[in-house]
């Protein structure tokens, strides 16, 4: 293995699968060492040279602080090249029917988690002259119906990123936002299963009010194309390696399309979303 002084280290949260796993492998190939933060599992990371699996629950302050202490003990004054806040979940469904604990989970993982991780690892970033990479979503700037929780959480993450970028500028710590589009990962299947469970425990009469809308959205989204996680991993690696990283990277075509649509007038955006999702012909039942 390359000597630590010649091989900078990066922390990646949510490294057990999807974008996190692809990013971890990509960074190893490009000469970095990776602390792969995982909440559960992580078997696919075991035995990869240069990868140190790190137990990390971003929703637990104690877990985050313990992980930071462990990395600090291993790295000494070398610090970290980057912290990649990738861990995330998707909570979806009609806002009227999203259980309060699911809404809290959305923000606990996607917003409060990155804040806790960034704060705990900032001393290591200062030592390593590193940077923060926050993985967002296209819905941060273009909220999508029946995806209100994930849209709101990523919007909050981007707001915090913009504030932190200015706050951390005196130490030369860039804060970068990376925006994936539709990515072929298990997170969407998990989100759909969680939403189905939530609807199963909701008032059947209220669920029935949204039946046609939910069917239309499911049909529309099932035909949407996705990109492999590698497209995002390559973008993250580029943001880490750049001498002067951009403040925002759009990882694929979907992300770029959403960025353009987000600048349209609000009512026009609403009409486009309504038609794209097949909602324009549905009349609400009472």
C-alpha cells in the first residue's frame, strides 16, 4: 500500500452500496485511501486494499464522534483530503400521508447527518487542507409532487452547503455540491417499499383519495431512464481532485435537465410536472 504521506485519505458515508460503493472503488483506483462509513453490512468493501471500513451511523452523534476520533488517531496530523456526505434515504408519498417519524428520518439522515459529520471531521479537513462534498439531488431546486420530503431535505442540504462554503473559506475548505440525476441503485426500491408500508398503515379513505395520482406517477416514473452509479462516482472523484473545484457539479443528463427546468416560472414548471407525471387528466375525488 502507498505510504500515507503520499496517499491522501477520504471519508465516504453511505459506502456500502450504490453511489457510495462506486465512489469508494473509484477513489481507490485513483490513489486515495478511503474510510468507508457504513451503518450496516459493508461486506463488499472487505478486503479491498486501501479501504478501512468504519462503523458510522450519521443519525447518531455518539457514532459520528467516535468515528472522527478513530480516524484522527489513525491519520495524525495528515488529516483528510475530503469528506463525502453521501449517506441518504428517500421518503416519498403524499405529504398528507407521510408518517411523522418517516419525515423526521428523512431530515435526520439527509440534513442533520451531513451537518454532524462535517462538524466532527472539520479538524481533520483543516489539517489535510481538504474539502466537503455534499451529494444532493435534482429535486433540491425543482420539487417533485409525491417526493416532497426528499425534495425538501436536499434543498435544506444545499442551503447549508452555501452557508458553510462562505464560513469555511478563511481556512481554504471548499464546500461542493454534487447533483446526481436518476441513478440505478437500490435506494429507489427501498423508498417505494417504505412508502407502501406507510400507506398500509394510513387511513384507507385518505389513501383512496390519492389512488389515481399515485398510479399515474408510478407509471410515469417506471419509464424514466437511469444512469449507473459510476457517473456520480467519477464526478465526485473529479471534485476531490480539482485544484479549484466548482461549487456545483451536475453528474449526468437528468441533473442538467432539472437544472434548466428549475429556472422556469413556477406555474409553467407546475404544468410541465403535471403533464410529465400523467396528472393533468385526473380530477380529485371527494
